[in-house]
């Protein structure tokens, strides 16, 4: 699916990145993650090894497949809700919408990646953890909705807690996918939501 305003060059880059991710996951599932090389991944995706390293610093990164556009996309969702939607609810609904979209668009890849990651539990948490840059984008969006400065603890705490809840839900889903990932994440977010659902009064000094 093409993204609005996306150039031909951007589309080609996105497709190459996706091809490398698919090749990594597929080969790892077939042969075992530790038995797959970067050279084999590049060949499977029909690109050079140099091209592989233009997109990923390592085989681990290609397996994890963190989407560099996810942070900006979720932040945009948070800001797009009507004004009456609380910052917490905007964050919660944006995260759940992202999961639903990703699973609908690439469910087979997600499930196969999960299978491979079970071979490497050390990578499981990394696979679904927001980068510091993405967390900052989301915290800024939450802060903007809440009318709080970037330095305030509330938006940072909400996003950090949300990331932790997400990782816990994914770990549960990795062990048992009889329950939908979105349901598990929603349950995890609800557990801490009561304490962060209400925006605190702003005091000078960001506390």
C-alpha cells in the first residue's frame, strides 16, 4: 500500500526494506536463526550485501524489523483525535490502531517472526520496544494534547509505562497466541490506565 505523499524513491526504499525483513524471517524460520548469514539474506532479497547494510546494521535488526515510520505515524494519530479525547485515551487508541493495522497487513510475517524470536528470547523484548527517539515523539504528542511542556514527567511516564505494558503483552502473546495481541495490549494498558488516565495540574518546574 502506497503512503500519501510518498515519492517513487521512498516507495522503492520501503519495498527493499520490507523484502530484506521478509527474507530474514523466512530463512531464519527454515534454517534456524543462527544458521543464516547476511550474504544469504541479501541474495534471497536479490540485493547486494552493501544494500543490506544501507538498511540494517546487523542481522538482528533485520529480524526485529522496527519500522522507522511507526513513531511519527503513532504521534500523528495521537494528535488527530478530537479535543474531547483525553491524552491517555488518545495514546491507548493510537497504539491499538497501529497493532490492528500491522497485524491486518502482515499477520503471517508477524506470526513467523514470533516463531523465530522464540529461538532467541534475548531479542524478543528488543523486537517490540520503542526506540528512545520514538518514545520522545509520542511523549511530545501526549504532552501537546495535555497542554503540558515537554519537560513534564506525565507524558514521559505515560509513554514509558505504555511501552512496558506493550512488551509484557507481546511476551505473553509469544507464548500463547490463542488470545489476540491487541486484546492483550489493551488489557495491559488498562491495568495502569487508572493511575495515568487523568492529566495532573501543571506546576512550574515540570512536576
